[in-house]
């Protein structure tokens, strides 16, 4: 029997056998081989996805970022007058300091506190009190 176009009809069993032969010749993988490759790909993807997190944790632990307190913030201001010179300076909190001649004053801000060190001369402090501290 001939079909349109000159082709000869083939049974489904013969077609399946022919397809199996072609698949074997082309190197088709078995279902188990495909599953094994998928498992490997998932494992590799998981490793690639978690590697940056692991590297970041190791970096932070090795450089002391984890569990180490931060260094206190310290700011220092130095004020000075020459002999015969007088001046008044206003500090960041609004307090004022009047410096007499030949005076050196160092103000250190650290850990939310202010410390004044009179290194030489005379100074008069007009301290502005923190209303929130009462």
C-alpha cells in the first residue's frame, strides 16, 4: 500500500524500534543518567549560591568584625591665645569659654562626654546645661 507522496506506511512498533536505534546511535542518556546529572547540577548551584555567604562570614570573623566593640569616637579641639590676647569661644553644645592671655585649652569629645584640659593660662567657663540630663 502506498500513501500520498510515495511513502510506505509503517507500524508503530517498527517506528518505535527505529527511534530507539537512532537514539542509541546518537548517544541518548538513560533516565537514570539524566537524574544523576540533574542532582550534580543542583549540588553545584547550591554550592555556588552559598559560597559568597560563607566567604563573607569568614572575612568578618577573621578581621574581628564579629563580637568586637566599635572604637569610641574621639574629637579634639585646641584653643590658644597669645600673651595680651583675650578671646571667647563657643563650644558645640552652646557653652562658652573665655580665654585670658597666654592660654591653651584642649577640649576632648569622647563617648558622649566632653572633657576640658587647661594646659596653660586662665579660662572662664559658662556651661550650658543639657535639659535632657535632668
